[in-house]
C-alpha cells in the first residue's frame, strides 16, 4: 500500500492515533498537587492529561452533576417542567451541610431547586428534587446508577447529594459524564455559571444570598462551571470547565488540600490545554475521497470517520504520515458500512488504524451494470490467482 504525506491531512489525522489512548500516555509535562487529575477536550473526547485518572475516589458534592443530569432527562421526557412546583417535605429541611435553606411546606419550582444545587450545592435542594421527580431518594439514586451504566462510566452512587463516602467515581469517568451532560443539555451551563444565588425562605424577612463556591468563575477567563465538592475523606474536589476561542475543556481535580489549591491546579490544567493543543475539524478532508463500488447504481462512494473533531498537539506535524486502504465493495452498500482503513504512522511506526465508513447508501445497479462488473471481478480474481 502506498503511503503519502499531504501537509494538513497529516497534521489532522495524527491525533486519531490517540483518540482512545489519550495524550496522557505521553510523558507528563507536570504533576498536579492532588490525588487524581484529568483534562478532557470536550469536542474530540481526547484525554490530554491524566494523573491517576482511573483510580477510585470519593466525589463528595460532585455527585450532584449526575443528580442534575437525571433531572434534565426527566424534563426532556416530558415528565416534569422547569416551571412545575413541589411542596418541600421535612426531610430536605433536616439535611446538614450546604443548603439553599428550604423550609417545610414551602412551594418551590424545579428551576429554583436546580439553581440551588448548581450554585450553592444545596443538599436540601437535592433531596427535594429527588422527592419531586421520583417520590423518594432511593428510586432517584437507582436512576442515577442506571444512567451511569447506560453511559458505560465507572460511577457508583448511594445518595443524591454526596455526603456518603460510599459514593465512588474516577476522574476519567466524571470528565466523560460532564461531556455527555453538556452535549445532551447545553442549556444546563446557565445554572453552573451563575456567580451567586438568592433565595428567601418563608421565615426570613430578606433573601439569603450565597456565592458560587467555584472561584474560577471570577478568576479564570472563559470559566462557566461546573461543580465543587468537599468531604474530609475526599479532600477538595473541583470539576472545572471553560471556553476560550470557541473551544471547551473539562478539567477534574480530586483530593486537593484546599479550595485555593484545587482552583490553582484546575487553572494549571486548563492553561496547559489551551496553550499546548489545537482543535481541528478534518471532515472536509475526506469530501473528495471515494472508493470503488461494483454492481451499484453509482461507481463509487464517499468516506468519513466517526470522530472528525480532533485535538492536535503543537510541534509534531512533520513526523506524521498516513495511508488509506480500501476494499472491493459490491452493492448494495449501506451508509455507515466499513469500506476501508485509515492508517496513521508516527515516523515509521504504525500507531493506529481508524475505520473508514461509507458516507451514503449505494443501491444495486441495473442488470447491465451487474453483469459488466461481474466480468471485471472475474478477471481480477484470475489475475490475483496467478
């Protein structure tokens, strides 16, 4: 098979070799002062940095990301709306830790509860939301674990608020959870980016105003989320996300020693991602690439790859080459059928092979086309056997 090098194509295809392994396989440029850390490119889904990214950790209030995800699922299914109201039971009022200060028999909207969870990490809001949507926290937790399983993520929950040290996550799993969450419900970010939340309980003469515990919203360019967490057993956790130059990164820091430390290390990760990598869409590079189709209504079919958005490290382009190998196809060909392989080389070493898929359906051709191509294939087979 002939190998070729064509400037931009080589730059873009290179990163596909790391779409599963991630750049974390390379030498780490620094260490994060925390138990675990991970940096994920939102668009490409590539891991750009990992430090104990697959090690189990106690999430604390990071659990609430899944609590909100499941709530948005219920809204999307039409089971409830943001404007719907619920009457607060005594159980949310008795919750310890962070609160939005709900009181028994108050009537609140789902929108208020989601804001109370995202901005001030209200444990009372989590329980009230679970009771409103599922009738009980136990059933809601079941939905959370079912959601994790459906996404194929290494997450385990026993409550909706994160107070238990039996909840378990990994930095990698929580990063991919956030990626799915924001892809499915981009509107959710408006809750996480609010810098403060005001709520007036029935017994209070004035609203209680609380700041968002994520200090990066006020100190890091483009930061718009996402969630903090702290327990003594967990240390200080922070899932941060920011957008710069229309590019979103997701960082996870678990087990930092202080609020200041988790914010500093998160900023370090995000800065590294923005300074060291570029995001490119390579779908246009396959627009004129076709492979032969025999016995079809048309003689060829275009090709595409499933992950056209890739993250490109700076300074490695010249050492990369690629080759395309396609196979003989006979109609009918369904859209999405594998029609070949894109091979990526780093120097002389093959690092990854990526499936090439048919970009459209190719129906069976007329009788004349089928007969003619059958003759061609017959003689091709004879030549190959010699």
